[in-house]
C-alpha cells in the first residue's frame, strides 16, 4: 500500500517502495508521477514545479515527458503530405540519417549536447555542411510542428546549432566541355542534356515534361502553376535547334508500340528518365572534363543567357528563379570572363584621346 508522506496545496507526496511519487490535479484530472528519488526535498521541488506549470495554464511536464521522437517524425511526414510539399523525398532522406541517433528517445531528453554529437558523427561520415544543415532544419521543423500542436507535444525547443555553408555555386560548363560530353553520352540522354544546357530547368522539371506541355506549331514549352518548385507557371520559346529536336522526337513517338506521355524516355523507352548517375559519371570521365553535376547545366544556362545579352529578369523567368539573390549565385564569373574584362578595359583605354595641358609659356614658344 502506498504511504502518504504529506499533503501539499495542490497535491500529495507518497511513497512506493523506497521511491517518492507525487499526485496532483489539472482540470479535474489526476496525474501521478515518480520523482525517481527517495528525498523529500526532491519531491517537494518537483511538485512545486508542476504546481507552477498548472497555475500558468500550461500542461504539466509529465505530459511532454512521454512524447517520443518517433511521434514527431510521423507528424512532420503528414504535414508535408497535406501541404503538398515537393521535397518529401529529401525530407525522408534527412529522417533516415536522424533516426539512428534519436529514434526511441523522449523529446525532453534530446539536448543541444546530443545534437552536437549527431553533428560530429555526420562530419566524420564526410557529410557536407549543407547536407547536415538540411537534416537539422528537418529536426527543427519537427519540433516546431510539435510545439504548435493542440495540445502541444513540445514544451521547450533546444538550441540547434547550424553549420556555416559556402553558398557560392562554382560548377558550370564551358561550351567545349559541353560538346565533349554530348559526344560521349548515350543517344537517349543527348537531347535531354541539350535541353537542360539551353533552358536551365531543374532536373525534375525536365524528367517530368509531358507532350501536352509542348506546342510544336508555335515552338513553345510550358509548365503550369503547381508543376514547378516555386509553383509558378513558365513558358519557354524553343530556338531552331530545339524545335527540330522536338519535332524528330514527336515523329519517333508516333511509331512506338506504346505511346507514353513523357518527352524524354529512358534507354528502353518504357518510362521517363529517372536515375542515370552511373552513366553520367562515366560520360564525364570519358569526356575528360572532371567531376560535374547535372545541376551545373542549370548554372551554365543562366550564365550563357546573361552573357548573350538576355535581360536578367527574362533569364529568371526562363530558368524559374523567383529571388534575385539565388539567381546571382548561379550567374557565375569564370577566369575567361575576367580575361575578357581585362581585354575590354585595355581596348577602351587605348581608344581614349590623350589631351595635354598646355601652359601660356609653351604657347608663346611656338609662336
């Protein structure tokens, strides 16, 4: 039988075996909580803290003590699904890394110290600062959702340190590099990569492009609102080379035994292009252009448009950049750009007419 030690203002301290427990009420509901101690001072301190929480209209801390990390994982996945976020796959990848360190742990026991240990582990695994930050951002979002729930599941969000990132995008293709790559790519990727090189769309936007978005008569390709990362629609006018490319693909499509909706098909012509990482790396090696990312084509297209004299606002509409700051990071300056700038400055200075200041004394000497 539990032995009552003392009655306090809002609750009771009693003993179960050698451990002291407290009992208190909130909104008529009784709460029972172990102090995990045999000392009365500890029991009084915990009961007083719970009394303060309840008097402030807060849920008692024991409620938050029961919330597991895994419960918040389920909540953030539902949040992404309901809001139609396009980055659900990236979120899942972040959660996969977080799981090993935090799954099965109560949220109240996840401290800044534990988070720093996670960061150290990921750094040892050679994960980039940007990747680690995406994982930490997912964790922070998870805690925020929990704190905004009704009733809340998170009472206190620990400090989550973020790592410094280098946001400067350096990868791009000089035209010679692009030609070398095209020459060694398998046939099914040549048009696909050429389109990316010219319009600068994101990978998912190109792989998901369907024929109902292509107007061959007018040479227009469109993406409707909601089909892009920023949810804004987009229209691109094809140049002559791309028009011919799309016409040839359209003609070839008519002779296929199975008509598919996608413009760019995989090597077997059974579905859209999905994964081609190994093929891409092999082509880069064979072209002897070093390690390149498919995303470098997006940066290159933006750089080429600006250098071709296309107004930056128009280039942003073609590539799908909403903010100027992100666009500027993609508008890369190369060594060749710097050399051209020096040559143009030299030519400008040589073209200037040199005028000499002549004094009255010098004028008299010439008379």
